[in-house]
C-alpha cells in the first residue's frame, strides 16, 4: 500500500483515472501543507528551514508532475500543459510585481554599490513603501488570479474523461 501511494504521488509514468486522481491530489495537498507547516517550527539558525524548503520545493514539483502528469496522460496529453500553467503563474507574478512598485523598489536599491552597507533606516523605509504598495487589493487580486488558474487547470484535468483504450502512454488504468 505504501509503495502504491508513493507510486501515485511521485512517479510520473503511467496513467490514472479520475477517482484516483482526486484521491491522490487530496493526499498530495495534505502532504504539501503538512510539510510546509513543519518548516515553521523553531529553527533559530534557519538550517532546517533552508534544507527543508529545498526538499519541500522538490517534493512540490515532482509530485505535481506525477499527479497531474498521470492524469494528463490518461486522456492522451503530455505534461506540457503543466509548463503552461507554471509559465502563466510566472507572468502573472511578474506583471503584478512591476505594476505594484517592484521597478521602483529595485531602482532605489540599485543606486548603492553591491557591497555597500545600506543604512537600516533607509532599508526599512524602502521596504515599508513597497509593502504599502503591495498591501490590500493588488496582492489579493494576484492571489485570486493564481488560484483561479490552478483551480481551472485542476478541474479540466480532473473532470475530463480518459481514453477508453490504449494510448501512447499505455493501457487504461486498472
């Protein structure tokens, strides 16, 4: 059973039906949230957080490609749409950053030499101004758009019927 769970969560080969996809996706989401919550335990040096974050990020991408990839393969698609979703996310984040003061923020910091010590009050003032630009509606709107993209993609992948017979990715899931 454990081997089957790992196969569904982290091995991108093969196909999976809709029911197994939804169950695996729920387990994967719970695992990602639990692991991420565990990263915020007491770690004064930040060492566990740093390495834990790298493991979490790897787990997130490998798992997403396995869970979504198997389902995409069930109806004859490759994993390319996952790259489309990731690209769309990056574009949305970039556009919101630029529209909400990231350019000004980076311009302010670029006036200093790379190794120069920046006065803490100047840093705090720049950070506060940028956080003020991001607070409220822009950040909420960006999150709504990002979640909307993910929910729409998940609904498409999870609700589309799979191929009844063999396809280039193998036989139908048993």
